[in-house]
């Protein structure tokens, strides 16, 4: 996906932050768009991110995203698995 020609833009919104001394996690939503030579697609993703303090610095250790809409998920999978012009 990251080596493909598609361009993806997302912004994180509608989130909640939960923190302790050595770990924090954020749950929320991402909205955005994917664009390629095959067209464009509006993105709506539920997401969670986990960060851990390592050597005094916060590092993201996990990121998960899910699409609630099965039709959107199918279209997204087609976009990222199809070569340009196919």
C-alpha cells in the first residue's frame, strides 16, 4: 500500500485520550480521501493508536483502523490492490 501510487490524506478527529505514566492510547475516527489514477474515494475509519514511553520519549507501538461500511472497505481494498489502469 505505501509503495503504491495512490495518495492518501486523513485527519484524526472525534477522539478520546487515555493515559498512565508509561503508556497512552487514543481511540477515535479518521476521515479523509484516497486518490489515484483509478479515481478517488472518501475514507471513514475507526482507529486506535497505542503509544509507549521508551527512553523518555513517546513512541507509537500500535495503530489499528477499521471501516464500518463493508462497501467502503471493498472499494478501498480494490484501490490499494489494483495496479494503475487495471
